[in-house]
C-alpha cells in the first residue's frame, strides 16, 4: 500500500531533469524546495504528476509535494523524491493526499470527511466519479476543519486516485 508523505517549502529552483529515456527530454523537471529550516528536498516532476487546480508553479511559490514514502529513493543529499501530487499552497485552501477508509477517515487518523452535495468528486482527468470513495487514495481539497481528533471537514473537491 502506498504511504503518502509530504514536504512543504518555497521553490528555490526549477530545472530540466534528464532521464535515461531519450524521448523524455524536456518532459521531466526538478523542483528544489526549501522549508526555511535548513531542509531541502528535490522533487522529480513527471508528466504524470498531478498538480492541484492545474497550478503552474514558479520559483518563489510556496508548495507542498506528496510522494510515496515506501518507494525506493537514492541515498543522496538533498533527498530526491518522485512527486505524485504537487499543490501550490494557499491560506484559504488545505490539501491532503492519503488513503481514506470506508468511514472516510485518513490512514493517519487526522482527518474525517463529511460529504455534501456541493463536494465535487472527480477523477484525475476531471471526469465525474460516481462510485464509492471509501477505501481509496484521495486528494482532498478543503477549507476549514474542526479542532477535534480526528479533525472533520466538508471538502470542496475530492480527486480519486485510481490505481
């Protein structure tokens, strides 16, 4: 099972990233992200990396990158992770990427979803998703949440990550 982890910070550099595939020239990017506390992560951005709200990220933007903590990663400094989801941070919007069980509670037990008729539920390609979202990996976009444990929120948007 995929274990999503995140790292947030300011984009300090965006560069082309070369792969062993000759036809991938220009299709891969590397974002150097600094959290302001001396920690840096290089995110590899692939053509399949999902950008929340289709945001175009530039140097100086505050972002959060989500990656699979169980995926192999080279033992180098700064650490280098394959970004699965990228989000440009906003003071009025929160993003969580995680597995949500049948009760719509995140795998780390920190967030429970309360759906409303206003909640948009789509696939990564923007098409509507009409199935059960419980027991799936989700990108959840929401505003405020309660201060309970787990925090509860009514998301504005949910993107279903199909295998």
